[in-house]
């Protein structure tokens, strides 16, 4: 401290605190420091700026030094001010206790934007979906989801409690728990379903006919292409508990589910279709089809899940996939009437513009729509266990020829089949991997190590191209698809009816092309190779 006094003079204020009694502190006023630009070692101004010891204005530019003298701790405060004014301490009075509140910064700190994405991702992956009713019943979030499901079942009068008739056997059930997320990974809702064990149903006893209430992926892509070319809006709606709208015509008995106050020795006679029953999709579709046809909608002969309605102002298209709907068209009033009509007959949820459906991400761009599966691909990479940053530039080495006998057979083929099945669905928006996925899918029965290595290479290629997808441009034409062909004889056979009548055998491909030529969905365009002669007479006849 003597060296400091020689450099800076006496401090403006001194604080002496006893180690034995920290609450006992003395504040003394000293003369101003001789140097107005002190440089003090171990300066901690940010910790001492909040001290107010009777000074009529806050202390700024404070420097702090600390020294030890036996049992006391001395702190000297140096300031830039010449006149600090009096302190509120009287001579001879008991020494006051100095309360020194902790210094808290008032600046609002915000984490970087990139950390928010990691936070959302960590939140999603850290959540665990229950596998049993006992596990879910301890979580309030899942309890609320199960109560909502049971209330929906009671509202639609899904079952009656009856005595089990002789010779009948009730089927079991299972609670299914799923965390629904948005396309960006954030949580949408906690979803539960009471699923009867429909695999124990017997044909002719518990059910007669089945039906899959799903839309073809070709219909989904075609609908997006038409909407992009004509610049139509894409709207999405969801039917809550869609299967409960179907009425069962067969007698199906189920055990009383957990979480309900069922009478003793009673079983549930199902009145409504439930997820898991073999006839549930057919009963649900029959109800929806009869309802939508009353609004002059007709089902497409190419896809029963596609409904169309022609109005004087235009057309309205509705594509149904279980409980998800895509609505588009060029008649806004008819679309509004459709939404209102569906809300009167079903419990609907309006999701606004189409963003995410069936694992497909739909993004609106300046010149159309972009269809991708980035989140689906990311989840697929996580399932495969690829955690490093290595990527592949090509999905398959062109020098690799796969055979059923190369490598060692896999001990467990489950993961291979799951990954290949997921890659097949990924080809909906990734035609660049369609060929190699077709190759590896040929070895599903008995895959080997070399085949699994190719699957991992495809996944590394997907990892490096997560943002790839299909773009449906608003500048594209909806005319016949143009097909280029250098076989002029094949083109002549496809166009000429006489060749079809006089030729003994024609390949099936020619009949397929001929059918689409007559329906005006395909247009053949001959091209000329440099190495082949020009058949002018055939070109003239085609033109």
C-alpha cells in the first residue's frame, strides 16, 4: 500500500472490513489522489461501481485495490472527482453497517441465433415417447393427451358396455404415444391413440372387406405441379379423429381400456371405427365419400382419394390422405364453401397454407413450390448412427457391381431393411438416388456386408445434399410430356395404326406409348444422332 500511496496519493474513500465480522465496516474520507489518471493493478471497477456511501451522485470510473493487514481487509477507492461532498457519518457515533448489494448487469443478453436451433433440436431429441400406459400415466402432459382421446371417444359414442356373448372373444388394445413436430423440429402436440389389436381379427367373423385410405405420391406431386403452374394457393386441413366418423356394421368386442371407469365383467361393443381395426379405413372413407358427394364432388377414376368439383368460375381439387387434406383450385368462393361445409359435418382443424404433410416439406418460392424431405432425411441419418461429418459426392461408385454372393451375410437384417424402406420413401423428392435405391432393394431377402456399405454411402450422399428436392416452377407447361427418341422405326410404329394391324408381335412398351399418344398426354420427338443416317421419309411422314 505504501507504493500505491507514493504513486497515487491517498485514496478518496477507504473501506476497512474485519474478516472476523464481515458486517462491521468502516468508511473513511481521504483527500483526493494526486494523479488524475491512476493505473491500479487488480482493478475491479465493475464490482465496486454500485457502492453508494452517502455520496449525492453515483460513483463512476472507480478503481479498487486490496491489501491485507492482519485481521482486516482494506479496500481503497480512487475516483476522478475533485469534490465528492460530505458523507453521512457523524464523529463519535457508532460505525454504521455497510450493505453492499451484488452487482447485476442490466444489459439484456440474447444468445446467438445459431444456438437457438441447437436448443430446439436438443429439446426434441431429449424427449422420450412412452411405451406403456404405466409409464405415460406419470407424466401430466401425456395424461392430458389420453384424457382428450377418451373424451373424443365418449363424445362420438364409440362403444357400449355389454356382457360378452357366448362364443365371442374380445380383442385387446394398446395405447400409442407420439410427439408430433413441425417441419422445423418444434413440438406441435402430444398425441395419443387407443389402438385395438386388429391383427387378431378373423376374416368373415370380425370383418369382411378392407380399404387403404391413402393418396398416391404421384397424385401429391401432380397436384403440386398443377398448383405451381397455375399459381393456385395450397391449403391444408386436418380431420380430428377421422376414423371415429365411420360406423361399424360388424360386431367387434374389445377389452375395456385403461383409464376408463368400466363396469365389472363388461366388454366394449364397438360402434365406431377405431385405428387398428381392419375395416376402419373403409368405414371412414364410406362416410366421407357420401358426405363430400353431396357438395357435387366426384372421385377421380385414377385415384379414389382425389375429389374434383367443377364450378362456373373454375375448379376445386381435394386430395385426402387418411386425415390430412390438400385443397387447391381457382375458385376462392367454392374453396371457402368447402371448408365451411366440412366444418359442419366433421371436427376440422384449419392449418392454413400447406407447409408440411406426410414428411414432405412444401415451401413457397418466387417462381413456384419447392418439395423436399430434409427433416425426414435428418431423422433417417440419426437412425442409421452416422454421427461424423463425412459425406459422399456420389451415391454409388460406378465401378462397383453388386451381386448376391459378395461379402458376409448380415447377422441382423432388420436395420438394413428399415433403412432401405426409408430410402424408398425418400425417393419421392429425391430422384437422384432412385436408381441406386432400386439396386440395393434387390437384396432385401439376404443382404450382405457389401450391400450395407452401399446403403451407408447413400446416406452420406444424402447428408451432404439435405437441401435437395423437387421444384415445381410456375413457368412449366401443362401440355403433353415431350419424349425424345432416336429410334425412328419405333416412333413410326407408335404413330401408325397400319403397323399395329400388320405386325405379328409388338412389344408392350409400344402399346403403352400408343395409349398415351391417343390420350394426348405424351408427345414423341425424334432426335438425330451423328453416327446414324437420316431417314427423311420417316421424318416427313411423322411431321
